[in-house]
C-alpha cells in the first residue's frame, strides 16, 4: 500500500479510533434500548436493535481491516452512560450525536486515504460515509416527526 499522505501507523491509529467509536456506539444503542421510557420503547426497539447490530458489524469490519494491514485491533473505549430513563426524542437525539461523530470520522478517513490509492480502504471509507450519512438523515427525519 502506498503511504503518500498518511503513514501506516497513523492509518492504523485512525482505524483503531473508528473501531472504538463503533464499539462505543453499539454499547450506547444497547443502553438506549434499556433506558428509553417504557411507553416509547416499543416505537424504537426495532430501530435500536438494527442500529446495534449494524454497529457491531461495522466494528468487525474495521477490526478486520486493521488485521489485514498487519495491525492489532486495540480500541480505547471511553463511555459515560447516564443512569436515568429517557424519552424517545431524547434517545433519537443521543443516537444522532454519535452517528454524526461516526460520519465525521469516516469522512476524515476518506479524505486521508483518497491520496493513498488503496482501493479496498477507499471503497470501505466511501461505503461507510454513505451508510453513516443515511443513518444521520433517518434520525433527523425521526426527530422532525
């Protein structure tokens, strides 16, 4: 792989950062599903479960990319989960915050790897930007309704 623009070490650090974000998001979705108020839980349960499953899948994909590049998955997980019940609206707003953070991180990765010419990583980053953009749009629509 060409390392013009970003070193292999920096790329692995960024991927481990993305791995941590995806792992954190999966835990946050699980936590949201447990803390959303009972009367709102049914409305959101399918979306929260789908997003949980998808973030776990994304974490696995990022971890595999790290391994394929000769690195070792080593995410640093930082979570502070509030102990109170939340409404459906609050759950969606919370999800929007961490989905936007993931979108921003994947966009940054895409910008950095575009100069490298690594086709697999470039394709992965583009696909993740599209997926995360879709998640952000879906959550924004939910908030408007």
